[in-house]
C-alpha cells in the first residue's frame, strides 16, 4: 500500500492553538490536576512541549480526539479550567458530537437510499466523518465505493440491496470501540450484532 505511512501522524494528532504561553499553566493546573483530569476524562494524551503556542492531542480514536480538541478550545476561551469544569464541558461536547455523528450517518445512508438501519449503526457510520484512510475521508470513500457496488450489482444482476448494505458497512470495523482484531473481523462482529442478513455479513 504505497505511501500509507505518510498519513499516520497527520491523522492521529490534533493541534490546539494557544492565545498565550500563560494558557499552558492553566491547562496543567496545580500539581498537574487539570491536565490529569482532562487526559483521564477524554482518553487522549496531551503534549505541551511541542511548541510554546500550541497543544498537541494524540489518540487513535478520531472521535475522542475531536471531542478533546473542541473541549480544550472552549476551556481555554472560557478561562476557567478546573476538574469539575472539564467534566462539564467534555460531557456537553460529547452530546453535540453524538448528534452530529447520527446526522452524518443518516445523511450517508440516505445518499445511497438505505432507510431502515438502527440509529446506533447509523451513528457508527457517522463516525466516518472524523476518520481518514490513506488521505481520503471515510464518508467520501464509502459513498464512492457504495455507488460503484450498486452499479456492478445491477450489471451482474445481483441482489442490489445485499451488495449496497455490504458496501455501506465494509469499513464499519474501522470505527469499532474494540481493540482486538482486524477491521474485517470487527466489522463482521458489528454486522452480526445488528442482525444483518448473512449475505451482507459475507460481503
């Protein structure tokens, strides 16, 4: 897979700009209590040493990283950075991102005329918004390859709905919360959990 490694750092780190160097002290907090609370609550690693005016957030889960990025930007703007405030802001951002992922999942499904998926599965598809594979956004990739799959299914006189669902869900394992297994194995688990037809699971 040519050039795959070039994209890894780009998509596992998010950068937050700081208004001034003083902000770092507030983020760290007394005896590191703020930074510890933030890392613990968001599940991301915070690096304050890369540059005087920026913070780097790293995590392999792009949705968690996005929640952390928005939360940190709001906390810095607000100026009140302490554990209880961190909890409050992160919880609010999580709710907002949850809404966004559901909407994005619905949009993706409707774009390929799939209307009956469970909301939790649509929400998982919506996580593609924050995920990139070899430089391409996963929503764009899924839309593209599902449309190709539908065309091929028509030409080969296959069951279009089975192929369409198989294409739509082919990368779902990439947004699984489980750590163990390839994205294919994880995708099969998810498809089974949502009682997808065997033909779709085989896809």
